[in-house]
């Protein structure tokens, strides 16, 4: 018999006083929209994850790694063979001879890589320049450290970076600039002129760069991903975050890596070793073998561009106007003025009434700035995209006064 206990969910009173470090923080929009999609049986083009399986060969390699004993703690900084193959890949693609032992750390995903890099560096009162809309973990990650996010809105509707504004927001407390390309949620990418502007702002200062490049290989229209890794003068003051889950269609495996010069990586590792200690061993061993075949990532732009193009095609003639996307999993669309609802309300309305979930881009602004744009994830089976578009084409525009 269960012991007699007067505790029930109804009568739990706080035993101690706590002051929330992140008061009034809502549940992430990804969780909210995924729950709503599940509740209404909607097609989920909200949260960014593929609905198709990863390469069977990669699954076989994980099984093989488990069967051959890769089941105990991996090396704290990551499977040495995986770090080695990643350093070769980086040298080949970006021409940077990264040291596998000291300059790469395998992480449980890109979000962790970003938060751990911030944790290792930021002190109370440090300012971090963040462009909005931005991935929703950045700002809470900065604030919980007592540091200050200095938010700058991207130009609308092309979502380019207003570099003049950036210059005017630099102060003696500016410690870091956080950039993201290919960009979530908008699908924009950095250009050479962005790199030049960034260089002119940070040269000769104490400002560091944190570059979120988790969608590295998902880039379209024959454009090249410009990585901070390929600019030695920028790399020497940077952390660069990547995701293996995102590019190889296994977001649930939560595996990524961070690259930084040794003196910065030391700070990252100090915290990492006492935080997560190490990352799942079988997945790392499998990835090390999988990456030996460069075709597995070289083909990704084509595969994902075909999905973006299909989605744009099947959405033609609908109420939604596309904003160009050159990379990532995402395609943004503006919706008509006649819809007298906020983006957040319209995203929920479409989930319930049309059966397609999206993410309102307003959720990626601290002040919820609303340009009437919805983000759709096209990392889905072709039939999912076609079915979703059919539902969206048929959705009646709710005209309310
Ligand atoms: N990166 C994914 C997106 O933008 C979701 C990540 C998450 O759910 N935390 O949709």
C-alpha cells in the first residue's frame, strides 16, 4: 500500500521563496504550435523537423556502433574520429586547418552549443547584439547570465542587416555579436558585403562573434554558405555552432558541434565537462563513419532546394505571398491585409480551421513586432507539402471587423 501522504497537486504551497531568473517567459512557440497541431490533427509545418527518415545507412551505422561496444561515456570533448573527420571536412570546404584535438567539441545539439558558448564568456552587464527575428533561445540564454541582449530589427521585408544601426548600438560593454546564416526563421543568408561590414565593426575591438550555422548545408540557388570559419581574422574571435541532427534529418538525436580557436574553446570546455560531460557515444561513432562519404552532405542543397521549390509551386495562387528563402528549412509568407488578426492568432486559426500549423514570425521578436508573416517548414515529404498546400489554398480568409 502506498504510504499515507497528505501531499496532493492541489495543496502544494511554495516552501521557499524564489525569484525567477526568467520571469514571465512563455512556453516556446515550437512546443505550443506542435501541441496545437497534434490536438487538431493538423499537418505540422510549424516546428522545424523533418517528417521523413534519415538515411537507412546512418541508422545501420548507429546499430553497428552499439553492437560493437560504443555504449559507455564518449570522450568528453567528442569522439576523436568524429572530430578528425569534421576537421578534414572544414579544411576542405572552408580552407581552415582546424585542430581536431583542441578546436572542435561535440555537443548535444546546436542550441546547447550556443548557450554553452555564451555561458563560458558573458559576465553580468555584458551586451550582446542580437538581430530580430531570431531563434527563440538566444535572448533567454543571454538574460539568464545577467547579460544584456541589445536587439536590432532586421530590415523588412528583405530581412537584411542594418549595419549602420549596428554601429550606433556599439558601446564599451558590447562583448559579442550573434549572427545566424542560413537564417532561422527567415531563410536569408549572409553576403560578402555583410562579412565586410562585420569585419569593419569588430576589427581592433574586444567584440566577439557567435555564429549559428546549424543550417550550413541547406542553401539554395547555387549560392555558397559563407562561414565564419573561412575568414581567419573573424574566426580568431569566434564560436561557430553546427548541427548534425539538422542536416542529417535526425533532430531527435541532439548532436552538433562547436568550433573555436583553442583559447576560446578552453572556456567552452571548462563548463561543458561539468555540464553535460559527454555526448551519446553510438551516434558519434556512426557519424564519424558516415561523414567519410562527402556525398552525404554535398547532395543536401539539391534535395532541400527541390522541397522549397515544390512548396513554392504548390502555394502559387494562394493568399500567401512568399518572401525569398535562400537557405534553412523555412519559407516565410506574408498574409493578406484583410485578415484582421495578429500573426499569432492567424497561425492558430489556420491550425484549427485549415489543418496546417505554422509559426508566426512575430514570436521571434522580443516586442512581438508583427509584420504579418508566417514561417512554414518545408523539410517534409513531398506529399505532406502538397497536402498542406491544398488545405491552405482552400482556407477561407477570415474577414472580421
Ligand atoms: N530549430 C527548430 C525550429 O526553429 C526547433 C527547435 C526546437 O523546437 N527547440 O523550428
